[in-house]
């Protein structure tokens, strides 16, 4: 069985303290030897794109160092190992 990657879209309030639904997804993933990540798609909309398109960089005050899409790419490539 190949490992799965579960992705939870969260709101801003859950960035520093994931809610019970995110915790359940993480627990489920761990129980089946898979991975889970959570990020805010809403915040991700404001992140600057590499092509210089719309976006204003990472929002301050959330402690975010990379965008959700970047994390999804990294996790999905390492998940299949």
C-alpha cells in the first residue's frame, strides 16, 4: 500500500492551533503510515507568485515561511518514497 498525503485547508485561526478536525486528519494519516499537512488556501492567495503576478508576499504575524503550494509540492514528492 502506497502512503497517502492528506491535505487540510484551514482558516487563519488554525494556523498556530489546529482545530479538532485537522487533528483527526493528522491522527488518521499517522495511523495508516501516511502524511498530512494543513495550510490556509485563503492566505495562499496573497502570496507572491514566482512570475511576479498578483500577491503581496507572505502575510506577517502568522509565522509562515513558505506558501501552502510549496509545502504541498515538497510533501507530495517525498511522500511517494
